[in-house]
């Protein structure tokens, strides 16, 4: 409603600001230290309505805040998952070559690596990743639109200081997330279709056990 320039009382504006803070999960207070760490130029809000929703800048990285940190933590988790897969393959070959039983130290290590990779896979690719897409889709879209509007206008906030590594990083993130935001609904649709297909192949007993 604020973005549509609907005039609201001050107490409602304060409530909206707190709701946005909860929705964007900005627990790291990145508005204060992101511009300093990444050498970002001082920016101005699009208008007072955007400023009321804590979009006081056109920079994508600043507006996303803690969500950028969560995104890179998930990228690290993806990297860790593939490292564990590679380690599992190596340990499995060594285990088979040495012909040790599952109770040996190597067998126990193999089981731990397999459990760790399965835990990361279940939480990352299906649960946490879907929640990140659906829960923050509107915030992503607004931050992308603000950054791209400033980039196209060349107002100095996202292009004029292009020598700054923080501005370049913010541009890369904005364009990358723009593609991600467009493709995300397709990912969710294909994922749900895949889950529905698997559910149809299950027997009633298997489906009941899966749901419970």
C-alpha cells in the first residue's frame, strides 16, 4: 500500500516498517556497515514511501541486507555438499578395495559422510531453498527494480562510481538475482510437478507413511 502512495497514519507506517524488518530478516543491521565495508556511495530513497519501508537506497546489496549473507551461506552449503559427495566416492572406493566391514573406522567415516551429505541435500535443495524463494520473492523484486531503475537512469548511485568494487558487486548481484527471480517460479512449478508425479507412483500405504 505504501508503494502505491496511499497516505497512512504515522502509527500504521511504524507498524509496516517493523513488519518489513521481520519479513526481510535483517538481523545483522547491514544498513549501517554494508556501505562502509563495500565502499558504496551514499544513496537516496526513491521517495518517502520507499524510505518508510526501509528501502532508503537504490543499491541492491544494501536493500537485500541479511538475505545476501544467507544466500552466500547457501552457496557455501552447495559447495560443501559436492565436496562431501567427492569425499564419499573416494572413501567408498578405498573401503571396497581394503575389504573392510562397516564397523571399521573407515566404514563409520563413510556412514558419517553419507549422512552429512543427505542432511545438507534435504535441507538445502528442497526445504530451505524453496522457502527462500517463496518467502522473499516480493523483497527481491522490489530491490531489483530499484537497482535497475537507478542503473538505467545513470544517477551515479549504481553506475557513476563503477570503479568501486562494491558497486560492481551490487550490479552483478542485481542482474544475477533478476535472472534468478524470473526463473524461480518455473523451478517451483517443475519441483511441485515432480513431487506430484512421485506421489502418484506410490501405493496408498507408502504415501501414508511418507506424510506421517
